[in-house]
């Protein structure tokens, strides 16, 4: 049984919402960031920026307090308002390829601890503690955890009906997305939605494992204060069919002493290797891998592609590449920290990947087929952890759109 609660969101005034909201801070290049900070006084980047400037000169506590001060300046200046009654929010993101629609609400720390909200990724302890300290000092969160739920006919029908009503916001962004937000404030509607989610036995984290772990750590640290808002964390809940999963392709700087010919011969032990020449090729199904080496594309077909339900992790493409190629042949044991390997989201073109390899900083690239939702759920159900950088998942939430105060 999944718990869902409404909350009193802090949000931009309707006339400023398109100016305030932004992508995740790390998504901006230094030039982009400088431009937004110089020319848009309403950008939420002004709130986030104090956490990143002078990182080597001042301590974390002061940096995070500066974020809190800037946030309160925005509130004092009337950039933000807060809803008077607790609400759930329906949020739609549309781009030229597809649309995503889900609910923004509070989800339960207890559900997270009791594995009703399930995980599939490992976390770095220092990152969890860092974001926990950030939340502790700033007392707000604007980055919800992306959670997927199994498609429900009743919920899908309700969403379509709600979309015919007047929205709270409708705005476009410079990355050519259209954003629409509806406020759900009627008690009977909130109660109905809560009952629908109570009938869903399990939810799955799609993106935001560090944020959920930080929320749990903050709860353990500060719950003696008695603020029930700590019992929940903000989540963006979306149906499984609306989730878009991209692969993370791998780029390796050298062949670990192998010649190209010897490396290809060694690959042939576990893969059927087919040369594709200059034809840009990427995997078309599970157990297929693409490779780009010395200006040539190759298709690699795993020879032992027999499904085995008792070995879920062993059948994951990212794990196969690690077990059969990256670790034994290329000597890469630590996928997170080895500087010889880097990653490119599958959302970016294979032509971009080719250009990076052709520039000479990397010797070889491997392309994967995207992980399926069913694989993520199976791993989470078995309490198994995916290899790092296995998935790049959309949608991505706009910072500064809805704020959950702590």
C-alpha cells in the first residue's frame, strides 16, 4: 500500500514561471550559466548558484546558508507564492518526440524504508550526506524523486479528464519543451487519488536514488523536531509506459595494451563480431552491442544469450559488457572512478559519439541497447543493484517549479 500526501508547494507567480524555472544546475555549461545569471534576474539559478561558487574558499555550511538566504530573498520579492492549502499537482512535459505526465506529491519515508518504494541503484555515501546537509541548511527541496507506478486504467482516464480543465501554468522553455501544471486541491479528488495509490502495492524509483536516501538520512537526524514534513519527500510519480529509458554508452581511452587485431580476436570468444565499416550502427535488441574502433563500426552479438530468471543481473547488457569486456580485457574494475572510462547518454547521437572517438582522446566506444522497465523492476524486486551508468531516464523536472519546504 503506497502513501501519497498533498503539500503546500512554494511556486513561481504565473507571470514569472517561464523565467524562474531552469534545468538542473549541472546541465549548464559555464558560458550558458554566466549568460542566464547575467541576463535573467528571475532565474532559479541565482538561488542555486551560491552552493557552487567559491567552493574551495568557504565551507559547506556557509554555502548552503547562502542558498537559503537567496531563496528567502526571492520569496520576499514576490517571485514565489505558497499555496494556502495542501495540494497534489499534475504535471505534463511535452517535447517534439513525446510527452510525460505524472503527479507531484509527498511520498512516505516509511514506505521507502519498508521497501514499498523499491530501489535499483547503489549510492555514494558522501553524496547522500552532502545532499542531506544541503536540505538541513536550506530547508527546502525542488528536485523530486522520479518514481514509476504500474499503468492503471482508472488513473489514466482521470488524467485525461483533468487535462481538459483549466491549468495553473502553461509555458514553453528555450529547449523547446512545453510545460503544463494543474493544481489538485479539492478534498474529494485528493482522497480519490490517495485511494488509487493505496491499491498499488509497490512503487519503483526510476531516478533520484541519492535524493531519496538523503531524505531518509535527514529524517533520522531531524525527526526529533517533530515536523511531519520530514516524514515524506517530494516525488514525481509517473506511469511505467510514460518513462523513457536511454542507455549510457561507454568510451574507453585505450585498449589496455591490446592491438586492435588482437582485441577483435579476443572478443570473438564470447561475441559474434560483424564488421559494419563506415555504416553508423547501434544495437537493435537485447544482447547486441555496438563498437566503434579505428574508424570502423562493429556489431557484437553475445553468444550466450540464454535468459536465466535466477541470474537477473548476469543477463543485464551493462553487466555482460563489464564481465566479458571492460573488466577482463580492458582492465576497468571500477566503473565509477576509473578515469580511463567515460559515458555518453544514448539520447545523444551516435554521430556525436563517433566524433569524440575520432578526436583521439578515446580509442574505442561501446553502444548498448536500452534497459527495459521490466529489467529494472526485476532487479529491484530481487534487491539487486545495476552497474553504474546503466540508464539515463526521462523526464527531467524543472528546478524552481514546485518547492517542498522542510
